[in-house]
C-alpha cells in the first residue's frame, strides 16, 4: 500500500512525485560519478 493511499490530503501525490524526483536525481548523480571513475580507470 502506497503512502498516497493512506493520506487523504492533496499533498499526497505531490509528495510522491517529489520523492520519485529526488530518487531519480540521486541515481543520475551516482551514475555520472561512477561512469567518470570507470572512464579514468580505463585510460590509465
């Protein structure tokens, strides 16, 4: 059961979208850092 289903306020969907956005941003930053480090290892 999702958190948005438990909360009957209009902020439920907004909070869920913000959470997804934060998760996507964090994963994107981690992926870019990981790819840069991997690229450095291949060059040496």
